[in-house]
């Protein structure tokens, strides 16, 4: 029957899409829209220098100041959830995360691993999940 055939085709399409995304992720490519601080150019993730400076400022400000996430988010015109996503994003280390796995990316990191790790430690100490 046509309904079963259409359901099967949709399943095949989703499977092909997921297989393609898995393959891209394993090759170090980003499979979603670029995070703040990056842009796509010729299908490659490259730093957006103007926005990259904002991301770096967010990391340094979070680490150096004792203010609430709410105040920090407002300072950068972000939601608290958006701020936490930026502070926890492995893409800034030159890595990609897909399906729960973290892999080395092809793109240039814009945050040092030392800075990223210090921010993660502070988030952990604050009990931020």
C-alpha cells in the first residue's frame, strides 16, 4: 500500500541523511549551523574575526569576574541558555561534537584549551549544568 511505501521512503531518506552527517562529523566537519565566532566559507568553518573577539571576551569576562550568568548574559545580549552553550561549546577548541562523540575538527580553534578548561572548572564549581 502507498502509505507503507511512503513511510519506508521517508525512513530511507532520514537514514541517508544521518549516514551523511555521521560521515561529515567523522571527517571533522561541522554538521550544523556555525556557532557564534565562525562562518561557513566554501563549505569550510572559518573564524569570523569580529564575532570571534566577542566569544573570546565572553570567556575572559566569565573567568575574571564574579557575576551571575544572568548578568553576564545580559551584558552580551544573550539568554542564559545561549551563554552556557557558548561556554561549553567544543567547537571553539577546534573540535566537533556529534551524536555524543567529540572528534578533532578541521577548523581553527578560537579559544585555547587552557582557557576552555578553566571556564569548565569554574562552571563545575558553580554547579552549572
